[in-house]
C-alpha cells in the first residue's frame, strides 16, 4: 500500500526541504503544470517552424521506411482481429492508408526541418551548455544507462564512468538535445506561437 502523505513523511522524503505535505503537493502540482506547458509550447513552436518550411524534395526511402513500420504493425493487428489492413485502420484509428501515408510525409518533413535548423550554423552549443545538457541527459536516462553498463560488466559504475559512457555512446543525442533547447529558447523569443488548452 502507498504510504500516507503526512508532514513527517514529506519531510523525510525531501530531506527536510519540505515539512508540510500540503505545501509539497502544491509545489509538485505547479512543477507538473509548468512542465506540461513548456512541452506544449515546445511542440507548438516546432509545428509553427515546420509549417513555414518548404521542402524542395523528399527522400523517397525515408517516407517509405516510415510508412512500412506502421504498415507492418497495423497489418499484424488486422490479421489478429480478422480484418483487412484498410478496415482495421478505419475502425481503430479512423484513418485511411492515404491519410497515414501523408502523416509519414509530415514526419519526414519535421525530421528534415530539425536537421536543417541544426545544420544551419546559426546555433551552436557552448561548453557550459553541453555540460548542462549532458548532466540532464544522464539524470533523465540514468536507469537505462546503468542497465547498459551492467550488461557491459560494470555493475556499480562511478559518476565518471557513467559520464564517459554517455559521451561515447550518446554524443549525438546529447548534442542534439542541447541544440533543441537552444533553438527553442532563441526562436521562442520572437516566434508567435499560441498554446491552446487542448495542447496541454
């Protein structure tokens, strides 16, 4: 059973940072609402950037590759339920194959826009920003990183080992994450983006 959220339990849980369960829950709720808003704003910003971008030529293999992933998955489910691919798409998701294909085109466009922005040279990651991004990446993925290190024979890694492994294995992911937030910060200052209640 879950422990009772008493003042004493909260004080122990937060190492005396909070001594009131009511205050702790209020602050926790604020943090969750702020995170939800930031995520919605981030998504809305990239959607606006993508809408304003023009793609001169799509990579056919990328679009077909994206579609094949969904086609194989939904075909499997359709067979399981004794339906055709088309009828399963319509009954489960209200989509036609053509609509799904267009979604894949949009997905590839979003990926191309991200890449173009990152490769434009207008945004760069400072050492301080990279170190901050690296720490955040490690904290957000600590469980999976520890699991991967354990499989590699390191069952009780030091912070230095975790950091070096992350830099070696996920360098691109960390750097792109840093660039992502820099673009969000810089473009977010001037972009006219509206976050609706539904987006939250």
